[in-house]
């Protein structure tokens, strides 16, 4: 008796899927959903991808900002001042004390002046050119990051799609088993009433029926929660009950060799390409830092206007010229910046080597997971046949009083567990197949 209870309890645990949150949903609307439709909806509604798009826009603006450094700087300034009449006592040597006829100071009560200057950089040690190159490399890296995020969103959608399939399959199988259990209870009740079996045997099948009912409650709860989470991911109404297309479960495609997958991943992974672009940006930043060692050369032009009533007026005061500047302190201050830029470049080189190892590890795991999933399907397919045949034989033996009620219930639990494991294995194989492609940075079919 305890053995049966333990096995049924294990079955309950096996029916439980990964659950996030504790909300339940009551289905009101039903929607048939293919895998491709789910992927399209998740890409359209993914908040993560919207953040990635914003980062790409920011990177494009940074490129434009770097290009704007090639444009001239134009400054315009003006000033208006009110002034009092100061007391001025000129005592110039040689003036006569009386009757000298000294000049009178002009009555100045206000002053105005305006100035406009324009400066166009011609050479700044390569800072502008290399700054633009660095911004472009970073913009490319950001776009590649967005592509990698897109691939991850697709893989998460595929995993969620077949996670829901597993939840629905568990409900279906447990429901079928519960119907069998209910019929068994009816049969045993009649046999017990006619004195054909002991009361204890009837209690055993009734206990199993209760445990299967509990398993069904858990499976239905898990299905509702998984359905709710998937609706949320796809941007659908949370009460929508999803009906999945399972035609892809029967496909078991062969894949390339492990070495081919590793080479494909290093050529195709967006995050690996993004790190290469960041290396190029870091190299350009080294050149920007070295630009401080060089002088700056620019052309300039300007205009000045002054108006001091009763005293001074200046108009049409144009100027143009060239300027050369060099900060001698750069000879001993720029070295630290150059070292920082080189250290950052070296960091990215080692980051790329580390990522290369991580990609190989990820590809190896995804390859082995898919290979294992194909083998599991074969094993569980045989297990289903064996469990069904074992139940049939045990049932015949029980009907002929050659097996106990415990043997019959054990065979029934084993049959249900084999069915669930087989459905899970088919779903896991599809997820593992797509994970292999996602790890290589390519779409299925490429």
C-alpha cells in the first residue's frame, strides 16, 4: 500500500512543470496558435527588444554627434551696459593752470558691443576622424547585440511554447488515467459487493483514484499558470486559452557534426561579431588618445561691432585667419590616457578569447542535449510499448487471480508515467534542436 502511495506521489511531482508566479486564469477565449505565430507575437511585444531598439537609436545619435565635430563652432555674444558719469581729473604735465582751454569729457551713459566668431578645425591629431570611426564600430556592435537579443527571445518563445504543450499533455494523460481509475473503482465496488474481492483491495483502488484526482488538479493548475505566462509574453489577453499546433513534434532532423557547429557559431554568432566591433572601436580610441600628442590647426573668422554714444562707434570690423595651438603639457599628460585606451583594447581581446571558449562549451552542450533527446525519444517510445504490454499482462493475471491489486496499480502508474515521459521527451527534443541553432547564431533552416 505504501509503495503505491509513494509511486503516485512521485508521479505528482513529475506532472509539475516549471511555474513562475502563483496566479490562475479562467479561460474565456480560445486561440489556435502555431509556433511561428507565437514567435512573431513575442518579437512584436518583447520589451527587451524595445530596449535594444532604443540602444541602437542612441548609438546612431552618438555617430552623428561624432560627425558634428567636423562642423565649425560659431559663437555670438553681445552686451549692453549702463554707466554713470565718472569724476575724472586729468592733471597732465605741461597744462596751464588757468585759461588752458582743456577739453571736456564726453557724456557717456551707455555702451553696447557685439561679437561673432567662427572656427573650423582642419587638423586635430586625428581625434575627429578616429572618434567617428569608434562611434560607427560601437553602433555596429549595438546592432549586433540587438540581433543576439532577438535570437534569445525566439528561443525563449520556443521553450515557453513547448512548456505549455507539456502542461497540456500532462492534463490529457492524467485525465485519461483518471477515467480508467474511476471505471476500476466501479468494477471493484461491484466485485466487493458480490464478495469477489476483499475490502482492502477496494480501498487501494479508491486511494489511487483520489491521488490521480489530486495529480489532475496540480496538472490543470500548472497548465493555467503556464498559459497565463505565455499570454503575457505574447501580448495576448491573459484569459486566452491557447491551442497549440503539435505537427512539428514528429520531425526528428539530423544535424551536422560537432566541429561544423563550432565553426558555424564562430562565424555567425552576433555577440562574437559585436565583440570584434568593440575591439575595432577600442583601437580607434587608442588613436584618439594619441591625437593629444599633435598640435591643432584651425581657420577662424569674426566680426566686432561697438557703439558708445558720444564717444566711439566701430562697424564693419571683420577678421579672418588661421590658428595653431599646441599644449606642451600633452607630452607628459597624454601618456596615461594612451595606456588606458590600450588596456581597454587588450581587455577586449581577452574577452573575445573567453567568449570563444564559452561558445564552444555552449555548442557542445546543445549538441549533446539534442543527441540525448533523440535517444530519449527512442527509449521512452519503447517504454510506452512495454508499459502498455505490462499493464495488459498484469490485468490478465489479475483477472485470473495470478496478480495482486498492488501489482495492477503499479502497472497502471508505470503506464501513466511512461506516457508523460514520452510526451515530454518529444517536446524537449524540439526545444533542444532550436537551442542548437540559437547557440550557433543562425535560424533553423539556414
